[in-house]
């Protein structure tokens, strides 16, 4: 049993703020509220609290009425902080607003603390993420690094667990984190039953990287544009640097320099990304077997494709296809 489970029912406090994303609070109630022991009794008590009781605005056209103020944090075993609109303003929570700082200070020193999405900015500003490996939504990763360069940020994972402090990437990854905490507290059987009741997988393969769409830019009228267009049309032939340079009638050295000036990466790095993007497209939109996808995208073999996808996305081709498969309508 987790060291964070005290005698009696484990109390989970969800600290919400104005501009709340309702789904993130709902995730906590849905997951922890379903967890049952062998006797059928609830394993958690979940309460929602705000900086002051009353109506809390959301990022939708409805509000929620919160009965508890920050005093609910005093007896919490786990505190979960979802995202809010204020996390997206210029230099969010630098420093923390006095009311928010006072609320965070009420969290017991032995309580587990978790953030969902950009709630990580609050924990970072409070000093709770110092020395931790953390994550946040990939769209906010650059800003987080700029504000907190000393914190070890990993924008490719769905969640992180540092023992007392945990972080989830964004929105639905709160499900992954919640199931993980239940699994740590009460074992896989309880977590799996909660997952079944929520109709979600007990564990998702991969990380955030597989959800980041990197569209292939159209080749521009530039010194290396013709070579890029040719390479995109011939990925299955595994075009190399020399073949690309020939398309522009340049030496390899000159082509490499101009390519990097125009595109920002080396030709080899660019080709690798185009192959991966092409493989993702084929896995999503075609019926080609993995061997066929590997050939068309220029990886040569299914083993090579698997290796590259595991390295870059943390997921296998088959798992990626299951997640993103676009089903064609059948008449």
C-alpha cells in the first residue's frame, strides 16, 4: 500500500480556480470516486475546494458551485491542482498571488501533491517542483523552460512521479495519472476495475510526442526547395544527401550549408522527420501492413520503423495505429 495512504479513507482535495477546465476536475471525481475495496466500500473521499467558497467560473458557458474553501486542504492526503485560464497569461504565477500562496501553504507536508496540465506552473512557483522531473502540456513546455530553467522538464511523457510530487501533461493525461496513483495506492486490480468503469485503457502506450502534429511544410522557392520536393516524392527510395544535392546541381558541402540555413536542421535530420511523418500518416489513413508502411516511408524494414517510433514517440507502429486509425466509411 502507498505510503501516502493514511489509516481510514484517503482524502483527495481538488483545488480549483476561476477559469477551470471542468473536465480536469471531473476526471479526479470519476476515477477516485469509483475505487472500491474488497468489501465494496469507497477507498477515497474526494472534495473540491476553491480559494473561497462559492461560484467558480470555468472556460465554458457554465460555472460550478464549490462548497469548500482552502481549509479543505488542511486534512488532505492528496491534493490535485487542475489547470485554469490564469496559467496562460504572461509570466503566470511569478510570484504566486497571496491568496493562492496561502492556500498552497496549507497543504500538509506529508500530503501527496499533483498537477494536471498547466497546474504545474503553480507548483513550480511555490517551489514544490524543485529537484523533480516534471511535465506539462507540450504547448506550454517552451514557456515553462524559460520561466523555470532549473527544473527538469520532460514534455514527451504523459505524467511523472517523484514520490510526493506528481505531474500530468494535459487534460486526458490526468486520467493516466489518476489511474497510476490508484495503482500505487491499492494495486493493479483496483486500478483496472476503475479503468473498466471509465471505459479507458488501464495504461496508455507512449507519451505526448505522438500527439504533436508536425505538418510537412511546402517546399518554398529557395535554393533547396526542389531537392526537398524530390525527396518527399521519393522517400521509399531512401534518398541520401548526395542524391538531394544533385537535384540542385550543388556540391554536398554547399547543399548542406544552404539547407541548414533555409530549414534550420541538417538534411539528415529533416529526412528522418519526413519519414516519421509519412509513416504516421500511413498508419492513420491506409490499410498497409507495418512492413508496407516501413517501405513506403523509407525505413526499409518493419524493425527499423519500430525502433524509430519507439525512440521518437515511445510507442510501436501497431499501438500508434490503434490510437489514431481513421476508419473509412463502409457502405
